[in-house]
């Protein structure tokens, strides 16, 4: 049983900010920034590869509803929506979820993307795009 399943079952305390029949949202215990909230389906799915599309649509709708409320509640200047899928992507709780992370000037929260543009040529971009398109079929 994941920590999220224990929260959903009310076996451990949490600070719930939203709940419906399918989704629950609560403050992340880490509070990476003030107001950091997790949005979680009540039924456990490990990652984006497992969650049904209709539930994912509802889940992202709740993220869309909560984001401006969180931004306004804390006078945040921005919001990051973070979703990790798999251990190598940084997932630590294997129950699908989104992080809503309010952002503030000089808040020390970092999402760093490597810029490899100068190491790739046009042929490599074409090859990568072709692989993705072929995988869609």
C-alpha cells in the first residue's frame, strides 16, 4: 500500500484541499514551495502508461481548477505542474499523481533541462521525430 493509498483511506493524516469521487488533492508534506499540492486519483495506477484516458482527463481538469486557486491563495508569481513517470524520471511514489508547485521570486526550486541543441544535427532531429511518429502507429 502506497503512502497515497493510506492518505485516501484516512490511515495517516493529511491536509486535503479537494476531493471528489475519483480524485483527492492534498498538501505535499515536503512543501517544496508554499502551497505545494499533490493531485492523485483515488484508484492506484502506477504511471501515465497505466491510467485510463478518461480518468486522466478528469485528473488534469482538477489540476486546472486547483492551479489558479493555489496561485491566488499564496500570491505566487507562477506555477509548475510536475509529473514523474518511472524511477529514472524521479518518481518516488508509484501511484500516479501531479505536483502543483507554486513559484515565487528566488524560491530555490529548480527544474533543470539540459540543452543539447548544439550537439545534434538536422539528421538526428529527423531520425528522432521519425521514431516517435512510427511508435504512434
